[in-house]
C-alpha cells in the first residue's frame, strides 16, 4: 500500500484533474477501495495508485453502459478481461 501521505497526494491530483469526482477516504475497512453509489471510497493505509485507477474505472464503466454503444462496450469488455487477469496477480486485489 501507499503511505497515507502519498495516497492523499494522489487523490489531491485526481480531484484537481476531475473536480466532479466524488472521493471519500476512510481509515479502517476490509477493502483497499470500492465504488458505490457514484462515490469512490479509498482506505488509507491499504490503497495505492492502482486502487485509485481501478475504482475510478467503475465510473467509466457506468458511463460506457449508459451510452449503449455496442462497439464501445465490446472494447471496454476486452479491457476488463485484460485488467482482471492482471489484478488476479497483484497485491492490491487481495
């Protein structure tokens, strides 16, 4: 996991680039991050930069499926398969 200071820096940059993103940090949870009801929850002391990108991708996923563009959905699904394979081998997914 990233240090609390490093994670706060990463999230500050994310907020600057996307002021509409809803991020909540927590200090104790059984997960590194989660996306729920349009909010990205990041557990300080467990999350790292990859956690941030993973959870942020859920917002993108929501948008892709809302658009109902079949080609975009196909490409997104292919990317999810690649990411899932990588995530299964990474510490941040456990």
